């Protein structure tokens, strides 16, 4: 196996791990949404008293990281294509 083939194989392994991380992030966002719904049901008239403000920040951070993962994955694919 040539050095280029080894590099491409290593990059594919990284892409697989990034895809796994992306799957976990989707699961995380789903769980955050479900948690917000459940908390809102505790006091539907005043959800701001039961839904911690950090919950929305966490969702924003997860969304930001999803975008970063997509960017890194696209960059790696472009790099492998150029090899």
C-alpha cells in the first residue's frame, strides 16, 4: 500500500468518526428538545420558570458544532479528492 493510500484510508477512518459524532449530536439535540417539552409541561403558563436558560444555549452550541463537523467533513473529502 502506498503512502497516499494509507493517508486516504486514515482520512476515511476520521470521516467515519466524524459521522458517528454527528449521529450523537442529532441524538443530543433530540434529547434537549424532549427535555424542554417535558419541563414546559410542568408549568405551561410560565415555562421560563422551569426551563433553564442554559438549555437553549446548549442547543445552540450543539447546532454550531454540527456545522463545524460538516465543514471539516467537506474539507476532508475535498482533500482526498485532490490526492
